[in-house]
């Protein structure tokens, strides 16, 4: 099993895992957006998967594709700018 490292960003109230959209397309197919909720965010080529549900869906997707996800978390004491990004849009 190969591994892939993801960066997660946490503020005092929540956390998000940063994932490249192309990686999600490769694993989840062209309808990958249907696998995640509107509680996650997107900006340019990146998706920021919320910690409660969508990060778990990412882990399941990785495991189904024989990838061990490694998540490294960065904490900040202020409100994260991720909260100002666009909500993840549906298909």
C-alpha cells in the first residue's frame, strides 16, 4: 500500500483537509463532487474537506484505492481564511 500526505488546517472551531481537485477526480471519477458536502470549501485547484464528514469520505476513498492517508495538521489561534472560500459546489 502506498501512502499520501495531506495537510490539514485547524482554527479554534474547525479543521479542513486540503486536497487537490485532480487527485479527487482520479480517485472519485468525474462526479467526485457528489461524494462530499457543501460544508467543505474550494479555491482554485484545491478543495478543503471539512473534518466531520468529508475528511472521513476522503479516507475511505483512499483506502478503497490502496492509499494510506497521512494527515499533518497545522493549528492557528485565529479564524481561518478557509472560512471565506467558496463552498464546494455540487456537480
